[in-house]
C-alpha cells in the first residue's frame, strides 16, 4: 500500500472518530448526563466543535429542517466513507 494512501485512510479514520465523539458528547450534554460547565468537558466540546463544524455547517444548511433531529453527522460519515472507498479504488487501479 502506498504511504500517502495509508495516511489518507488514517486521517479519514481519525476524523470519523472525532465526529462520533462530538455526536456522543452532544447527546450526553443534551440529556444532562454530562455538565457542560465543567472545564474539561467544555474544553473537549469546544475542540470537537471547532474540528467538526467546518464540514458539518455546510451540510446542515443544505439539509431540510427535521426539527430536533440532526442527520448531518450521518451524511458526513457516509461522504467520508464514500471518499475513502473511491480514492482506494482508483489508486488501486493505478497500481495495477
């Protein structure tokens, strides 16, 4: 496997993990399980928001309003997986 392709796949993996962590933290805060006023929770939440919002924001603006349900993380995860599979397919075809 090409080192650049490996790095690309790992970056997609890490970003997907951070996106899932953001979703889980948001759910925990919304249900009152975690106090968002705690300094560590606040710092982690702010970090995850700043990392994920540049890609989630444009998706949220284009999706229809579904009320309290936010499906933009699901759309982003699907798009990231589609991108990874597509790149791996075409780079693999170039290697043959």
